[in-house]
């Protein structure tokens, strides 16, 4: 998911290079995320027969090839096609990771550690990409991201050869999606949360530019707030399920809604950076808990793999949705939509967790 997390530092360059608007740049990231969503959807249903190592390695090769072709794309249409292919490869690796993560003893903590590791790479690139772009152009910046992916690719050989659900399939009693009502409800809440945060994050560079921040100031602000935002998954990793699920999920959603308003109503670098820090902390804190709840429904990974579809679907729709609202009603309206989505997600989760507590003990 690295290329989607780096969207803010590429948005302006892509718009300038291909002479496109917010709606079109939202479409590019939307289609890429949509490809990840479709792959995750397919893999979640086939979780009992997945060969995780083969799936991850094939996805890595496809993603790296597509990112490489992006460097040579000279039209908006060709570039968009490359991003779709990249999303397909990323979706394959993402599905393998989610499936493997669901089988561990403490999924909340492991997913938090994974979030922390990915944000560490994002931090490095957030600082590096603007300088590389200024000196060599955005294509060289894409090359830096590709290099980061190349470095991480050998880790995929550590995935299990067989799928987590093979033993269940052999017994002939495989249930693709256990506790469907609870699972679907959690995924709906997860969708609302991701629609909320991605809309603010993708256009955070544009929001900063609108309040008069210079490109250098924006670059350093994004890098600094991402470093501080790493405290979110770090805190989730330390806490785990020590205080249950209701308290951390409620705190995270309230914080996300408040931070979104702070970003869109920012009047200067301090208020903007403070809001963005809190937004990233809440995102990094919430994601491991959502994945942990889904993993508890099914240790064989069907629900957590399906969550990749939800996250990617939100990342596909979020930029398009936010781009449309921003173009017609401004970024402050995007912020209020975030608040509404967070409130709706919290209402759903409180009802689900009450039912979940009666179904199983955690």
C-alpha cells in the first residue's frame, strides 16, 4: 500500500505533469485502489487454497513491473493503466500478508507492528521524495519508491508455502465467512473510517498550499507529522487488548473526527500540523484494532483478507468523493463528512462489540 500512502507528495506533480484536475487525480488513485480491492475480494473467498508465498512473490513482480512502466508513461491514459496493474500486484501481496497475520496468537499487536514498519518507510520517502522531485522530476521520485519495494521484496520468501486454511479444506468443513452479520457490520464501519481519513490525507498537501505553506514547509511538515503519527500503531502494539476493544476504538474514532476538523480549519502551519499529527495517530491506532477484531471472527484469515477489499475500496472511492466535494464545496465540507462517518462507524461498532461479547469471550 506504499504508493497510496505517498499520494500527498505525488498529487501536485501528477496534476502538473498531465494537466489534470482533482477529480482526475482522484480517479487515478481510485482505480489503483480498486484493483487492490478486487484482488483482495477474490483471495478472501479462496483463502483455503491460497499459496501465500507464491501469491506474494507474483504480486511483487507484477507491482514492480507496473511501477517501472509508470516511469515511461507519457500520457494520462497509459499512466492510469500502469497504476491499475500496480494495484493488482500490490493487492496480491497485501492479501497474502493479511491472511498470514490473522493466524497469529495476538493479531492486534502483530498488525500494529506491521503498521509501524510500513509507516517507517513512508516517513523516509516523505522526506526524500520532494527533494528528489525538485532536482530530477517526479519520475525519479517514483524510482525511489520502487527501490524501497525492491528492498522489501525478499521478505516475501518468509511467507508460509501453503495457505492457512488448507487443513480446514481437507476436513471438508470450511466456512468461508464465519459470523457473517458481525463480519459485514465491522467491514461497513471500517469502510466509513477509511473513507474519512483517506479523503483528508490525499489532499493534505493541497490544503497546506491553500493556507500559504511553501513546498519545503509542506514536505517537512508531512515528514514530521508522519514520524509523530507512528505513536498510534506503537501505542496499539503496547496496549493490545489490555483494555478491551470498546475503549480504544471509541477513543480512536473521536480523535479522528476532531483532528479532521482541525486540519481543514487550519489557519497556519501549527494548527495544520497539529491536526495532521492527530489524524495519523488515530489512523495508525485504529487499523490494528479493526484487523484484530476481524481476525478473532476467523483465525484462517477470510475476514482479514476481505478487509483488504474494504480498505482499497475506500481508498478508491475516497479520493474521488473528496475531490468532487473539494472542487464544489471546499475542503471544510470534506472535514465535516469525516466527522459524520466517524460517528456512524462508532455507532455500528458499539452495537457489534456488544453482540460479539455475547458470542465469544475475549
